[in-house]
C-alpha cells in the first residue's frame, strides 16, 4: 500500500505512480494459495514498491501436456539410420542419372563444370 499524503485542502490522497512497463512481470500462483499471501511472501521482499493491477488479474489453469501425455521413444540405432540413408541416397542418384546426363546448370552449380 502506498503512503498517504496531505492534499491542498488537508484531504488525504494517495500519490499517483506511473507504472514502468519494462518492470512488468507475471506470476503463476497455485489455486490452493491466495494471491495476496503469495505476493507478500514471494514478491514484496524483492520488490517492495511492487503492486498488483487487479484489472489484469486472471484465473485459469495450466495443463502441462508434455508432462502428462509425452511418452519417450528412444532414437533408432545408428546402423539402422545409416542403412536408410544409403538406400535413399542410392534412390536419388538413380533417379538423377549419372553426372554426365545432368543439365549444364546443375553441373556448374555443384562445381562440376568441366567433366572429362
């Protein structure tokens, strides 16, 4: 809470503060805990001039899908991957034909402009 100061007509008013958007932060508070209790315990010791903008407070749930539904699958064996790569490389090479049959633009693009 901000300190109260005397106004011009001896009315007590709260001073106006300008929020600094570069200092804005959000926190996830468990539903079993009050926001005010959490704020006093976790935020105010580190930022005594912090406050809560109640107009931006939202209530909702976070469901960590990876934590609940992800099932680890170990990677394939390296030898199996090698066999697959050789198979695919061979298939690509067969579909392209020999380098002598490639169009001239393709030969120069891969550094094969001179074929003897």
